[in-house]
C-alpha cells in the first residue's frame, strides 16, 4: 500500500525516548541506556532484483545486507523488506546475526510482505484506523523483531528456558495503543522481565 514506506519511517522515527522502548528494553541492558535513530532516506537502499520465492536462509539475507552495505555498522540493525511473502513458511518475520568479511558482527531482520497474510494481521482494535492493513501488519511484526534484536542480538542474551525471546512470550497479546511520535499503533506486547 502507498502508506507503507512512510508509515514504517514514522514508526522507527517515533521510537527514541518512547515509553515503549524505555519501559521495556532498558531493563535488559544491564545499566546501559537505550537510544535509537532511523537512517534517513539517503541511507535506505532499494534492490530491484527478485525477492526470494521460498524461505530465505540466514546467509542469503546477510549477503543482501552486505551487498548494499559493504562496510556495515556493529551498532545498526538492518531490516530487509521484501515485496513478497514466500510460499510455505510459518512465520511473519525473523531476526538473526552474522559476520561481515571485515569481522564486524551485525544484526539484521528479514521482513517479508505480510500484507494479506492470515496470521500476521493484528486487526485494528487499537491503532490508527486510517492505516492500511499492509502497514498495520508490517509494523506489528517489525516492532516484535526490533525489540528481540535489541534484547537478544546474537542468540546469547535474553530468552527464557524454552528459548522464547521477549516478543515470543507475548506474541499476539495486545493492550491499548502504543503512541510513537504522535501516531497510534497496535503492537504486540513485549515481556517485562520485572
């Protein structure tokens, strides 16, 4: 939908100093503060090659990041959005990590197009009613992967005894709107370790 690119930018732009970020993520940072910024449109790139038709591997998404950002930052999270939703997968998105040829460890998330995908749409009980279904669905899963990447960047930080990260423990549980940058979103809750 026409509102997806600008809506995702609005979501990311509203995160810094938000209660959503500070009330949950800071408790996992062992005394460090949490801040975030969204790369300006000049730092976002578009690859016009065909997206994966089936479940992409971690290495294929890592290679896509490295193709576009050959000197990646260890402090960034690279979100790879695709225009399709692969056949036969049973997830809405995922995050992972890898190492660049120069030794930099990087975090990234694979974000297929969840618009119209049953099981990935949160509905719109609490969000802004004018947002498209495509945007509502995508931002909901982006928030899940973003918070898990912050709190368990390389699969060795916070997860419970069953392997669930903070988004997994509260998957598809909602409570009121999350207001970021003046925009109301319907986002899954995140586990509070407190």
